[in-house]
C-alpha cells in the first residue's frame, strides 16, 4: 500500500497568500542590487578615508585583511596613497592576561581621551579557533559607551594564523586609521604571551595591565613581557582589593629597578587604576605624555619608528615569500605527493622539504 507523500516545507516558508507588496518597484530593486555589487574605486576609498568617512575606512580595512589576490593589490594601492597622511598619531599597545580587564580599561581610557579632544581608534585582536578558524569578535559589546562615541572607532579583527594577529594587516590598518584623522591608536592584544613581541614592534608606548595577587615577588622580575613594558598599570584597584594592589605596586617598582636602562632613556612607572570606577585613568595618560616628552627630546621616538619600519620591511618580505610559495600551483601539486610519501614512511619530512624548496 503506497504511503502518502508529504511535501517538505521549511519553517521559514511564507504563508500562503502573502505576496510582495504591489508598491515594490522592480526597477528600484534591480538598481539597489546592482549597486551592492559595485565596489568603490581606490580613488573613492582614499578620498573617503582622508575625509574621515568611517564606512570607507572599514571597507579599506576589509580589503587589507582579505587573502584574495585582487583585494591585496587594491589594498596596497590604497595604503600607498594614504601614506602621506599617516605617521601623525601616538600608537599605544595594551596587553595583559585574559580577565585583567583590558576591554573595560580601554573603554574608560578611550572615553577619557575623546573627552579631552582626542580621536581614538581601537584595533582589538580577537583569538581565532584552531579548530573552527572562527572568532567571536565581541570587543564592541564590552565597550558599549565608546562604540557610540563619534570620535572613536573600534575594529575587532581575528588573529588568524599569525601570532597575535598583528602581522602586516594590523600594521597597515594603523596607517589607514592615521590617514582618517585618528591621533591616538590603541592596539589590544589577545594576551597570550608571545604575540606581545609583535605588538611591541609597532607601537610607541607599551602598557601592561596587571592584577594584584597574580603571583609572588618572583613573578615581578621575570624577563620578557615586563621587560618590554613602558608602564605597568595594576587594574581593579578598588574595594577589598585596594590594599593588595598597593602592595603589588611596591613589588613591581622594586622589580623594575633590577632591569638595565632602556634605550629610550625612560624609566618604566607603575600606577593603580579601577577601570570599572573610572579611577586612575588620567594618571595612565599622564605617564604616556611624560614618556612622549622624554623620547621626543632625546630623539628616540623618531629612531624607534625608523627601526620599526626596517623590521616590518623584513617581515613583509618573509610573509610574501611564504604566501607565494604556498599559492604556487606546482607546489600545491607536489606538496600533496610529498605528504603522502612522508605518511607512508617513504621519505623524511626534511628530505621532502628540501625537494619542495628546490622547486
């Protein structure tokens, strides 16, 4: 006996009888769809960016972050045309372990800066999953007030495969933001450790957020991240945690005196703040201003920028060589063969690598 066939219907289907309104102009709909497909030219985007148009700035950053070869070429032209309008900002790197309150601090800090007449761009790097390759990109939800500020621009970006997500993409995004008129660029790292080295190589001032009670005295004299810091700000210094924060400040001040003098001639400082209560935020900005005065007077600021440009020249070459290698049709074909030989034990990873490089 034959069963009655039932037609599958999606739960999103339109109910019978509901049709597009007669007032819908087909020509208008066609025009809107065609405009969506049109991409602004390099000249249009550059003109928009230099006039402070946030939409054009966002479009240009999307092109910079794209791995599409056509987008990369277009992005490079935009970067070149924006360069004369760049290098007129203060670049601040902010890092700290997850949970230290980076987003809360940046919102309080950014709001303070816009209130004193600054234009702030926040480039937040969000960690990408090694499994799904996705990122939450939820930094804007943590900065509810700053995201609505007309003098602020927040751009969360996925870290991708790069360490901390601060490779060429973040570097070029800084140039675009400067060309758009932002005089203070804040780069928030994912706070995983090694990525901070990359951030340090593209900022003028490196600020480390710490928590009281996160370790013993030995923690304060460990090399690496603390050695790179130009200032340490102990966050969440309020309520019952205030006493511990003051003790931590004394410990870090002692530890910083054990390090050799920086090439900048600047002695790193330690301060307290409560980002949640908006306390101590102005002190952090005063530290940065003092640093800028010191490094501008002794010409370290300009020297550091030049050294960073040289570093990123080499980094860009290495990244381009790697990209060209893996995008080669010949390499793609031979790479798969070599992987199969390695998996079956017919060759070693080192011999396979030497063969592929010889191509």
